C-alpha cells in the first residue's frame, strides 16, 4: 500500500528564501530521520513564505503506511514557525 500526502504551509517568520530554506531543510531532514517516509518540496520553491511538501509511505498494509504518514504530518504540524494551509491525501 502506498499513501501519498501533500501539505502546504505558510512560513510567517521567513523574510527571504534563505530563511525559508533553513526552516524547510531542518523540518524535512528531521522528518526523514524520525519516520519511514520520503519527503520533498514540490511547489513554491521560489516563494519565500510558502511551501508545498509531499510525503510518501510504502508498506505491506494500509494501516502501517497511514500510521507513518499521520505521525510525520503531526510532527510537521507541530512546528510553530509555520501554519498549515492545505492538505491532500491519496491511497495508491
């Protein structure tokens, strides 16, 4: 089972692409280290206060893949430096 999720965030504290990328890189790296998911920025690469992140989990069961995605999403949402705008999930 493959679970795919997209999440869009606004980074209120970022006032440049450098500040945005520092926040984004820190969260993407930590998410990859803590959870069994793949993570990448897929949109708004040149916009300094917005980002869209894709997460993918692959497992032999839907429950395990969904659990991993949910833990990773909760971790991303807990960051006080950004606010979630949109969320999308798909099962493949």
